[in-house]
């Protein structure tokens, strides 16, 4: 039940998460932000919502978005310069979201977060047949694997033991915040709630691509709804991707 005093104590920012580890707001290099003005608009709003750092993660997917560090890092630099020019205090970094499909080659030099954390995704149509092997090979090369939005892989909905298997081999999970707000539908929302209840998530991210995402995220934060749903969950974004973790990378 809502009451006046309860409403007054609502948390209407997202400082409690602090770091966004998944977004597509570097302009012009994937299916996210199209140009720098759009990117800066999102960065302004993300700062206003309470994020102190955004780690942008452009798709690296050979068939559709054949990005490399060489296509991503110069764009990051341009955005960082603009952010500085506009006197924003938010920090902008880049890693990537790698499509871990059968074409994916485990190698040195992948674009990672501090601590050699790497964000991977799978197709929404089917599980990558050798996903466990890919994770193992990455781990052998010192990478710490984070699987993006496990709640969106509906081929797992009748096989939730696969989530347990992936966790048991040391794969971390990243929740898409918009999943709990219902953006991707009821099934995804229900699976996100299931995985939250099972304490299977390690990190959360926005997976921000465009205005519709920004609007729902902004509304969810400013209404207090997001904090009510997720605020007490022990996401590790701030602990693992702290300022000092990034300082060591420079
Ligand atoms: Fe993404």
C-alpha cells in the first residue's frame, strides 16, 4: 500500500548501482546511438539519474557489427573529449559485447573491463552449442566471463538447469534493468525475477540503445519503482568496477 510518508522516502536516483556496465551509446558503430548529439543526450540523462560511470559496450559480431578496438577506441576518445568540454563529471569507458557464437575465436587482446572481465552474449534463437567450451577457453586465458541478459534467452526457460550449469563453471550473469520493468515482455520479466530470487545475478546494466529504452529507464528510476524492485539486491557493479579498478588500467 502506498502512503504519503512511504512516498517521501522513495529513492529516485540510481546512485546505488553507480556504474552501468552495458550500453550501446558510442555513436555510429552498432545498432545503438546514431550520432554524437544523441550520445551526449543520453550521457547527460544518465548522469542526472545518478550514474557515475558508463562502460559502453558496442556489439562485436562479425556478421553485423565487425567492430574491433580500432573502430571503438577512437569513437570513445571523441565522446570523452565532448564530455570533458561540457564539464560533465560522469566517466565514460568502453569494453564490448561479444557475440559468443560458433564463429567466435578466443584470443588475446579482446576488449575487456578491468580485471579482464569480458561481456558476452548469445543469439536469442538458440544456445551456442559450444558455449561451455568458449567460457572455459576464455577462463584459461585469464578472462572473467559475464553473460549478458540471461533472462532474455527463452530457450533456457524450460531448461533452467542450464543457468545453474553456467554459474557452476564460473560464469557471471548481468541483468538487463529493463527486463524487470517489463520492456521485453512478461516471460523475460518472470525469468529475471526468478534469477533475482535465486541470487544468480552478479551485475546489472541498462543495455541502452535508443530513446524508448532511455524513457523507460528514466521513468523507472525517477518514480522510485526501480529502487523498490532492485535497490536491495547485492549487485557488484560498484565493487568490481570501482574508480580504483579503472585507475589501475590507465
Ligand atoms: Fe547489448
